[in-house]
């Protein structure tokens, strides 16, 4: 789960998008600077804040700087937010 830097990170394993989910309101797809997907989060109740450019977010122990956020509109739900990030903390690697 992504959170502002001041909040404690939650277990990302429980918030990953599973292959069978179809009734979700939003999905956040995190990609690195090369465009490689590194994580997806299902937000079925629209409770998570939409990350902002220059914000630092955490997924597990990894801290990332948000470069940009793009909304990919689809005819059917979910709305997909593509979040392009740079690693601040090397805990992921």
C-alpha cells in the first residue's frame, strides 16, 4: 500500500492486485523509470489518496519519489492510475 512518507508502511502483499479482481473502483500501477511495472494496488472503495508528483510514497520498506501520475480512462471500471516512480530507498533491490 502506498502512503505518504510520514505514515508507517503497510504490508504490500495484502494490497496487491490479484488476477481475478474485476469489481474494483481504482487500480494504482507503479512503474519504474524504464516503464517496468513494479507493483499494483487495488483500491475498490476509493480510500487511498491519489499520489502527487514530487511526493514520496512507501510500498513495504521501499520509499519512492513520484515523478508523474497518469489516469488511463477505460470504458469499464477500474480507473487505472499509472504512477511513475524513482527509488529513494534501496530496500527493494
